[in-house]
């Protein structure tokens, strides 16, 4: 029997007076879903804030945050390179590093841009133009919290998408249905949801004409002579429809289905992989009422009691990249470009290559991130991150333990507090806490704990904390965020 969403709270705004206590657990839940978590001192300061003030600050910061700065090669064609192979490789590496860095340092806007990267899928391997890559990711960031209809419109005519899904090959002389099919099946409606094969064929005809290809990596323009100007019947409406009319008709005739499909995807990403259909329907109604603006939907989710229901805490298995960066963030690591690139490379080795989802449907996500091979490699990578924290700034680990435990010298208290910081639901049994405590105690003789002479000021403490972390990341519970 599949898991069931057991949440009991609805979309009523969450307040301090709610029966759901405002505490570090719910703050970590909010920050892990709206960004990549936060370091302890920041979390502690949030505990005294009104939750709605914190949520509104997160949203306001995201709305007002700038998109990634435009690189000098943002609109280069292949003709502007002197050594294309070397320069293109260098630009791709540079932009991958920039995007991982912005995801780590950014907030809700960048988190949602990464989400849309797995919805409006293109694959760099298929078009291999840094300028097209930049223009594609710029759209993801620009519209991440904006109007979904505008997002769909702009995405359909960006060069990365036109090449990836064969829009440049779709002419009145030789129609290509690839983008038309995915526009309905993956980007707006969902599989077999309110359209027919005849609709796909007519949509493809309306999409013809975006074939103005001069050279690789150059802009792709509309060519009227290659557009099918005949009458087309789409969702029961007949006329000489082109691209603009197609998008209008799609949202006018299938708006509620689009809204539900998109809100369901937002729900599984931000709230819980197990969908509460009644809540998704309410969110879809909000989306339609707000003319397909995404921000009212996302705001409603983050402000709601439903979002903070215990049933949703640590229910998501994040992708490799998000898991590794969240661990870095919660350890308060200062990363450089070399480390960002190393994290991106390791994520790619595990099957999450940035800018290259597995296929047009994207990474399946959640439980599909875990198998017998990836689980081992994920915790090995997390151990490397914990070791990096120890070698780069061991005193930061000591400080974290002192702050979390109020400078306790009790190994059981220290262990439990650190465990509950990284795994907010904790471990299921006292026996498991006991095993964790044994890892933390390391080789220190028991008598030093018994007589109280050991404390977190000992030279061994950062290494002991690292040993505990290296144990925790191997636990199944650590994979949940």
C-alpha cells in the first residue's frame, strides 16, 4: 500500500497561537524547503520572530533578489569564438559553478529556478551553446516566482528549447510534433489530461515557423514563410492560429487542468511527495484566480498551517546536489569555486548532472534518488563534506556543539542535541542514540566522562564531532529533508 498524506491542517495561515508550536524543528523545515537550510545561530534568532514575518521576509528577499549577472558571452554565436572547443568548455564550467554557487548562497528564487530546471527540461548535451544555456537559465530565474503563462510562452521560443525539442525542425513543409507533445504532456497539462493526438498535431502546426537559424549559438527567429497559415482546430476552436493564439487558447480552454498539474508539482517539491488532493485543488483555484501568477500559490503554501503539519517534516529525499549543499550550509562552510565544481561533478557522477536531466521528463526525484549504489556514494560524499569542515575550520565544529548544547560536558546530551539538529525528527530508539553516543565518545577513556573532566574545550572535541557526523550521514534518516 502506498504511503498516505496524513496531514490534518489546511491552508489557514500559520500563527504563533496555532496548536503547531513554532520551534527550531519547524524553522528548519521552512528553511530547508524554501532554500537549503541555515546555520544554527541564524535559526536561533528566527525562533523569537513571528512566523509570518519570517515567511514574508523570505518571500520579499526572493522577489527583490537579482538574477545571475549576465556573462560577457551571454549572446555569442559560434562565429565569435577563436578556439570554440576550449572556450565553450571553459564557459560551461564557469556557468555551472556560478549556478551551484547561487543555489548555495541564494534563497527561494534560486531554489525555485532549480525546480523549474527539472520541469522545463532542456539538455546542454543536445545543444552545447553557452549563450543558449545562459538565456535558458536566465528565464528560469526571471520567471521562477512570476506568471506561469508568460513563463510557458517565453520558454517555448528560447533557443535551448527550440533545439532540444526540435522546434527548429518544425515547418509547414515538414511538421515535427515533439515540442507540441511535450508542451501538453509535461509542461502544462500532464500525461493524457484533456487533449488528444489530433490536438498535438494541430498544436504542432501552430508552433511552426521558429526556424530562423543562421549559425550555431546565434538567435533563432520566426520565419513567416515556414509557418503553417492554414486553419487549425485546437481544443475545439478553429482559426488561423499561431504561437501567440496557441498559448492563449491553451490557458483559456484548459486553465484549471494546467493549474492543478502545476500546483501538484509545486506541492510535491515544497510540501510532501504524497499529495493531498483537496489542498492541491485549493491551490489551483488560487492560481486561476490570480491569472496564473505563481507567487500567490507559493506564498499560500509557505504561510499555511498545512505546510507546518508534522506529517510533512522530513518527508522529502532531496537530489544529490541539494543534499550535499544543505549539509554544507548547516555546517556553515565557506565554499570556493573549486569546491562548488567538485560538488557538481560528484552529483553528476551519481546521476544528477546540472543542465542535463536524464530525459525530457526530468529526474524522477524523491525515492528514485536512492538505490544500493547511490546510497553508498551519497554518504561517502557527505563524509567528505564533514571531513572538509574538520580540516578547514575545526573550531567552527566546536562552536556549533557549544552553542547547541549550552556548553554541556555530558556526551549523551551533546550527541542527542547534535543528532536532533541534523535529523530533526531524531532517531527512533534510545538504542540508536546509544550507538551514536559511542561514536562520539571515540577512544576517550570512560573515566574522563564519569568524573566530568572531559569537556568540549578538549583538543579532541572537533574530531569527535566529525566522527559523530560521519556516523550520522550513513543513517537512512539523514537522507530526509
